[in-house]
C-alpha cells in the first residue's frame, strides 16, 4: 500500500511539473508573439513614414518641375499636350530615381526635349539652351539617360519640319517656304543629308530659297534662328548648292 501511495505521488508530481513546463512554454510563446507583433508594427510605422515623405517629395518636385516646364513652354510656344507629356516624362524619371544626383534643371530641359522629339516638334537645342540656361551637351546627355532608362523612342525630326519653324521666325512665307521644302526633298532623295543635323540642312535650304525668291536674309539671322554657327551654315548651304547644281548670285 505504501509503495502504491509513493508511485501515485510521483505520478502527480510529474504531471504537475509537465503542466508547469507547458504553462511556461505557453507564456514564452505569447511573449515571443507579442515581440514579433511589436516589431511588425514598428516596421509598418517606418514604412508609412517613408511613403509619406516620398509622396511629399514627389509633390514638391512635381510643383517645381511643373512651374519650370510652364515657363519654358510659354517662352517657346510649346503646345499644351507637349507640356503635359514633358511633365509626365519628368515624373517617370523621378519615380525611377533618375533625378537623384542630377540637376533638376537639366532633367526638366531633357524632358521637354524628349517630349518634342517624340511628337516630331522641331525644337532646337539652341532654343532650349537659351530658355533653360542648360548647356546643349548636358541636355543631350540627360535625354540619353531618359531614353535609355525609360525606353523612350526618340525618332529623328525631318529637316522639312524645321523649315516651317525657321520660315515663320524669319517671316518668310509662300514661295520661300515652298522652295526651301523642295530643296530639302531633293537633298533627302540624293542622300546629301546623311550625317548632317536636320537644323543645319533646313537652315541652308531656307537661306538658298530666300536668295532664289528675292528675299535674301543675312547668314547671321538664319544661323541664329536655326541655332547653328555662321560657319556651319556657309559650309552646308554651299554643299547643297553644289550637289544640287543650284546657281546663286
């Protein structure tokens, strides 16, 4: 009887210890879960803080870029749809972290130039440089970044499109513009334009057409409108005249 009593006490003692251990494990698990939940909440607050900061930065950058694009568009008579696309390109660049480490002014200028190129708007780098105070080489470099990282297609603009713009600025209409377009088309057919910048070809065609139509312009005036040097204009118009067998007097 005494032995049975001892065995019963041992069993009860063992059960009690197991229950204590079980309670200890349960308490430990609850503590661990509480810690994990606390850590998750902390990370959530940090993530939310970063998100709000990013949204705030995006709004600030968007307002700055929007104001600058608005100013450039007004100065260069850029259409509303091109202005909106310029802002869209800049926003994509910001979201892809392409603005970090780069000048906002350079990226805004590049966004405008890219939007014009995508829509075949004959905007010269010289015009953008004067409007933005950003060097041509910096606009080109930033535009290459945008095109590469955002997969933007930037088709070349035909010299004929520049003819329209240059004639309008020089107040040359009718016969002069038609003659300049004819010269450009012939140059394109004979592949004379290969490797030459569209603005310089267009400027040369306008210069030649103005002479032929009795509306002669100074080389300085045409070069300034086209954003090329007078030397480039002289070399290019003489080349066109020679290869197209155009006699100038």
